[in-house]
């Protein structure tokens, strides 16, 4: 086929046309695809954006379920007379709730003027403020201000945790949610806008940080001006409003110049917005307000005092009550106490507390003053190693390095300082770097005191030590320190259960002589012999060790004595305490003054246990009563008759008495605590080597326990070595002085005798009905009038005396040296009389055992 030029050109043209058509179609398809993709992308972008924003808003907190106001408020404790005792705060809780009605108009206007000038008109967000803030960010103008309204700031602080620790994305999410919730918060159906605004502003002014953990305007008014918020002037109001932008940098105490510059801007805004006129503006600027702030700061700088011993223990009691009564965890209970804005009504009587504090801290009540120290010294050597020293290193140096017998007590602070300097010179070299040194001096001997109303259980006063208390939650010797109770425990673990559970009486007798249980031989606290048969009353009045131990071992048994002590509220016992030493207070851990005093409260309260109460009511910030201890009922843990019998014996122990004996001289142990004009009963206690001294006693009105001793268990008095650290009687002087003062003007109404108590004459040696021989005892009549619970009066007659007054000592006891041996059986007695007595012995009519005679008793209750 022949191709002409025309045909070739034509062919080329046709080919070009075809390509053009194909390209046109392709580009059309591409355009369609691109358009589709754009539309699709736009749709997807809008959908994605919608989904994202919807997700952000859906994840925002439910406005109906959140609390937009602050939740952490200071807890206030008031004493029995309505005085503010303590304010409990933790970080973020030092605030008190204020109502809108308490807020002065100038304070409200100052905050609105500087923080949110259109607050009263916008609906939660202010678009003009937002645009102004955006412009400021773009133009890098920091003075343009922020875009958040007061409503948004409230939500940020109380719903979103202040916006702390946010990344950039999280910040934008929070901002969107914040604005959304602000609109919702101000759109509450059924509420007027004005009312909503007042509520929001009130919560905001309760929330804000106003410097140095001063939260809310109510606390700020007191902190900076020592006045209630309602009494703030215009000038003072603007000082507080000026703080909010930077609570640390604009604090009017630490940065008055910076606060003044900000305050001037607040006043300018108030003038511009019509809240004040030129006259008030100039008057406020001329006010020397910062001088007043500095004066208030100087006068109140000592307000942050440590909590008292009473408050320390009260806080522990409140936490325990929340856990036991309301099923809180310890963490939640503690949080509620320190930041729940509670009102706690304590049982402390400020007048009685003042008397207790005065006597405990009066140097005249102690005839010596020693000091123990707590010392810490830290050195860094040239090679970088660090070494720490304490008071124990000084003690070791004195004993081992210098051969000085040292018990941990110094005669003065100067002596302590000299020893410290001497030791420092020994251990410190020129190349050492001193990293730190602290020292604290503690007066010795120490003391604690607990004062209660035994009928209600209210703890009216408490002190956990003498000397200055420098910190909260320090060593509380009244409640958190366990010491050996000594003879005070004889009543608790031995005599009380014997009478209450086992039919014993005050007249029941035990043989006072050297007494061995296992490998332990018990002796009496006094020297000069033993008294022979002695009653439970005698055991209490003269604090007879052997009588208490025999009573526990032969009548009660250690395991029951242990259980009985626990029933009286003693919680510090352990199983190892189930032994003979329990009768004498020889315990593994010891007891606290508070629990020992509480246990004696059972006796003072007719056998009813009232747990020690440090508060009467706890009320939350909404006025709801959380706990009311006045509704607690006492538990009858001891017979009323037993309580009265023990009371009468302890009453006699405080009177001047001498034991019934010929040569052995033993006197009542509690007379030094006695004061005139009031019925009183009590029991003393002194532990081995005079390390702890106690007295617990009561009147018809009050119950009190005092402890004395040294913190590191040094002896108070040692006749052998001559060591003297306060003696063994100062605690009774303190008890007597305190109780005498608090009873001034009170009538002596006596201890009420129950109808179940009767009287009967008995022989003091056998505890049985007397015979002629009891009257003829050569030491004087052995017949006494004793008290009994009805139904326990003995029915048998004494068979310890001969008819002419001699004592018949059982054969297994005749080799023991006691006062009764002076009157043992005489061979020259008449046949008839002697035969009768011999028959009594041979027939076993005198109750004896391997350990000695058991109790003589009548029928049980």
C-alpha cells in the first residue's frame, strides 16, 4: 500500500486526536477521583473532628455528679467550754467555709474586677476575653490577660486538679471540657442566674490559694489582718484579690512591693468598671496597709505551735473511731480528720487542764532536775565518707574511754554541753566537714497525768510530760508509753477477780511469809519480817506482795487474772503474762497511764466500764453528726458490790494506818496523796529498784492517775549506790495538789453504798466469825467490823485462835518467820483447851494446802 504525504499527515492527525481523547478521558477520570477524594477527605475530616470533639465532650465529667466546690477544709477542735483548742490542717486543707452573706461587697467587686469583669453577664465563658488572650499569645503580650472566667477557674481547680502535670494535648482537652462544663454549670434549670452566679463566686472564694497554704478568703483575712472576712476594708480586700495571680510571688508578707503593684491594678479596674469613685480609690492607695500586715505577722508568727498532748491523743482516738464505727480505712480516716472540715467537740476542760499543766511543770514539785539528751552529729571525712554520732556514742565514750559510771543523765545542760564538746573534739579533725548537728534536752524525772470523769468516761485533762513540747505527735507518756504498773496491778489482776468471781471477801486471809512459785521467791516491799495471816483488805491498805501473789495463785489463777484485767480495758498484756508476777504488775510490756486509770474507773463507776472519751461529738461541714459518744452505754464488767468493797479498802489505804502486828511495822501506803475535805480512794505502786512510781485514785467527782519515772528507766532512788533522780514520792504530792485544787468548793457527798453491802464482825486473822480468843489476841483485839457483799458473810467461827488468844499456826507454816509465830500453841495449856485445839489441827479443820492456807469464805453470791 502506497502512502502519500497527505495520507501520512492525515494518519498522524488521527493518531494525535486519539491520544488527545484518551488523555482527556484520563484527566477527566483523575479530576473526578481528585474531586471525590477531596469531598471524601472533607467529609472524613469533618466526621473525624466531630467524633473527636464529641469524644472529648462525652468524656467530660457529668455536671450532675461532680462537686465543683473545694472538698478539703481545716478541722476545728473545741474544748468543753467552747474555746478553739486546735486547728487540724494538712497541705491543701487550710481553709474555712465562707457564705456569700459574709463576703463584703468590696471584696466581691475586687475579685470580679481583676479576674472576670463580665462575670455577672456571661454564661460561663467570655468570648471577648478568649479573643483578647489569643491576641496576647500571638503578639507575645503577657499583660493581655487570660481567657478563663471565674467559673472556668473554679472547675479547673476543683474538678481538673488545677491542670497540673498536663501535656499539650491534655491541656487542650481539659480546656474544651472546662468551657463545656462552664456553660452547663451556669445553665441550671429552675435556678435564677443571679443565684447561680453567687454560688459560683462563693465556691471560688473558698477555693483559691492565697499564699503559704492559706486557702480561701476567710483564712486569708485572719492570716494577714487578724480579722473576720466580713470586716475587711476596701484597701484590705484589694490586697487579698491581688494575691491570686501568683500566690507565692505576690504574698503581701514576703513580697509587699509586688503585691502593691498588682493591688494598684485591682483598684484601677474597680475605678474603671464603676465599683468605686476617685475618692475611695485615692483613700485606698494612701492606706499604709502593709504596715498592718507586718505587725499582724509578728504578733501571730508563734501561732503554729505544736499540738498539745491532749490533741495528739484525741487525733488517734478519732481515727480509731472512724475505723471502728464507720468502717473507714486508716488512710481515709486520717484524710477525713485533717481535711474534712470537721467540727470536733473535745471533752477537755480548759480550767482543769491549766491546773494539771501548772503542777506537772512546777519545779517546786521536784527536788532535783536532771537532763537526758537526744543528740545527732554528722561528719563528712575528706575521702567523702559520712559518719553519724548520737548520745549513745557519748555514753559509750564516758564508760569505756574514761571509765566513768554514767546512767544517761546530766546534772545540768552545761554539763551535757561540756561532754558533747569533749566528744566532738575527740572525733572531729580539721579536714572534716560538719553536715549537721541537733540537740534536744529532756527534763528528768518525767511525769504524766490523766484526769477523767469516771461516770461518763470523759478525759477532762491529760499531759504526757513535763517541759516544753516542741513538736506535734511527740512521745506521749500518758497514752503511748508502756511502763510496769507495780502494786497498782494487785487490785486489777488479783484482789478484784477474787472478790468478784470466786467468793472471796475483804476479810479472806492469806499467809504473809516468804513464798516461792517455781524458781521465783517473792518477798514484800518492806524489810523486817512478815505479818502472818493477812486479809485482802490488808493486802490493799499495806500493799502486801505475798497476799496478792497467794490470792492470784490459790484463788484466781493467772489465766483468769489476765482475762479479768483485759475485761477492765487493759489491752497491752501478752500470754507470757499469765504467771505469778501478774499479781505485782510484773508484765512483759507494761501498761499505759490512760488504760490503767480507765481500769480504776470501773471501780469508781460502780463496776461499769466507760471507755476513755476524748470527744463528745464529731460533725461534718454539712452539720451531720458523724459520731456521738454521749450515746455510748457503759458495760457492767464488775459487780457493784465488788466495786464498793474495793473502794472502801482503797479509801483506808489513804488514811494513816498501821498493820496489826507486834514487832513488824508496816503502814498504809497512800497517805501522802491524801488531801482534806473530800472522800477519796486510791492505790500506789512502785516497781523493782524504784524505776516507776504510780498513784491512781478517785473521789465522788474525779478519777486521776499519775506516773513518774525516767525515760530510759534509770532508778529514782538507790540506797545502795546513793543514786538519786527524784525520789519515790513526788508523784503523790502532784496528785494531791491537783486534786485538792480541782475540788475546791465542792461538797463531800461520799461514796454511795449499794444496798447489797452489809456489815459483820469477823476475826482479822481468819476472816471468820470471832470467838473469845479473837478478842483476847495478845496484840490487841483481832475483831474488826468488815463489809461484805450480801450472801458472802462467813458462817464458820475462827479456828486460828485459842480461847485465851494465842495463834494456832498450821504445822507446815511453823518454820516460816512471821509475826504470828509469837503466839503459836503453848504446851502448858490446859488439857481440855489444848485437846480441843490439837483436835482442830489433826482433823484438818484449818484449810491448808501445799502452798499454805487457802481463803476462808462464806457462801458465794
